[in-house]
């Protein structure tokens, strides 16, 4: 569907001669909760991102094997295999979050860009179906709101890392290949309004935004894993303005265990600064990518940090990834 592809790619195109996407092993120590995960009983309530990790362990299958079977066996070029984790640029200088918060405050003085309801996000996530192997599914979603509080949602199967090539999807309940740009859904919703997060308009001061994020994930203790989950939930509903981004960076600067790692190029070819949470209590390694000039969130990646041969999981396998655009 050329019209949809034009709409999706106009915001942040990936040129053919652009930078190569990072590949390779992790170059830092990380911890993982998978051993505890396999031994503990499942808690009563978990966020969708935590449930994804539990679902993979329960299924006990190999992602690479599933994709190879779909693509015709081990001799086939693994064009649709799960993406490798983003690699931090060697010898790059990490920028502390406190320093980035100051830069974001400066960038916010102009008041531009402004907050906008709706989102434009590219995702790679493990698709889980009972009794079937999981596969990595890339798709792009555009949500736009109208003045009468109605909104539209367009979801397209596309992978900007490989423009024009077939895309893996489970549109019909079974993994299969579709053409790049295939429309998975196009929906118009009637007018609606809510004063509860994340539908309510987010504030632009750190204290108020922190309370908003805590309410988003329904917790009284906004620890780093919950903060990252709430950030993703917020960005799936809103495109933040400069002031909201600056407030968010201030909150992230106070988060425990979120350490600067250095420069990365995200999956849309954008340069950014990476901040890594080691995963204790969070179910994996989380990498948050921020714009080094404005503090705007570019992406969030979750990867496994330890091999688990019994479940076909290797350190570095990407559990899910989101890249947000304006």
C-alpha cells in the first residue's frame, strides 16, 4: 500500500546508504532474573512486558528454529530472523542523565515541539500463540486524534531495516509472510475521553509527571522497571513535547540502576545515547535510547542476558523493541 508506506516513512526515513545497524555480543556485564523466573510461582499481577518473558519460558521453543522453518531451512538467508541487540559504539563517551537533563531543560525553553496526542511507533516483539513457536513480528502503528476526540489507528506490517522485503506476521493466527506495507488493520474510533493516565494529558513538571507515571502502571513505588514500563505506555499514547521530555529525563536521572552506556545508532538510523538497566527484578536487560540534544525518548529494547538452552534462549536475544517517532 504505497500511500500508507509514504505516511509511515515520511517521519523518519532510513536511507539505503545509511549507517549499518549494530551487531555483535554485549560488551558489559548484566544480570538476569531467568533462573528465579523458572523456579518461582507466577505473581498475581504483571505488566504486559513481564508476561511476555513468562510466556516465552512456558512455551519452551527455539525462536531461530521457528524462523528458519518458515524461511525454508538452514540454508536460507535468515533475512527475517530476530534482530540482534543494539551495540554501543566502541570508545564512545557516555553522557550522565543529569547532564542530559540540563540539555533537555535548555531545549525546552522554546516550548517546541509541543505535546501531541497520538503516537507513531515501530515495534519488534515476540508473537506468542499457545502450542506454537514464538516468532519476531515487526509492525508499525500510527494513531492520530481529531478535534472531536475521535481517532484513527493504522497498523502496517513493515520493517524499515529491510525496505521492500517480505515481513513476518501472524495476522491470521499462524506465522506467515506478507508484502512490505501490508495493512494489518485500519480502524476509526468514535469520540472518547478519559481523565485517567495514560489517556489524560501528561503534565510537564517532574513531580507531577512522576505521579502520573505511577498511576499509569498502578503502583505506589515507581522503581526503575515500573518507570520504564510506564514510559513505554505513555509514549504509546502521546508524542511528548519538549517540556514533557525534559521532565521525563529529570525523573530518569533519579532512577536507581539506570547507567549511561555510550552512543548507539537505533534501528531507524538515528544517533542517540544509551542508558542500560541491568535487569535485577526487571526480567531482562533494558536499554533506553535518548536523543542526546533534547532528551526525547527514541527507543526501548529488552533482551535476555543469559543463555537458557532448555528454552532455546541465548544471551542477546531481543524480547521486544520499540522505536518512537514524531
